[in-house]
């Protein structure tokens, strides 16, 4: 678990410092995804003996599920957005080629 946290911190530092993606949306999404991974890794420590009551463990488990749902939802929405932009761009290109042939 500690290795995962250290690699996640290193990756997060790299993404924040160098911003290696093509645009700002992808960089922001990468930072968000690494932050979610780091949060979930820290939340896994709460399922050990640090938290003595099962009710609190269920609460933290539900919280980690909600965090993952938001992460999956945001990734899916941005994926659909990119697909729609690519399809619309290709449709405009096809329409323009047909128009130029006439």
C-alpha cells in the first residue's frame, strides 16, 4: 500500500509540474484521477484497526465508493464529449468534400 501511495504522489507531482498531456482538460483530468487514486489509497488505511467501529468503516467505504462514482462519471462524460467532437469534425469534413465535388 505504501508503494502505491509513493508512486501516486510521484506521478501526481510529475503531472502537476510538467503537464505532459496535449491540452488543459486532459491535464486536469489526469490530476483529478491521480488525486482520486491517492484519496482511495489513504481511505484503505481506515479499514484496518485505526477505526474501531464498523459503522465508521461502512461510512468511509460508502464515501470511497462515491468518490469512485464521481471519478468514473467524469471520465465517461469527457470521453463522450471527445467522441462527439471527433464525429462532428469528421461529418463536417465529409459534408465539405461533398459540397466541393458539386
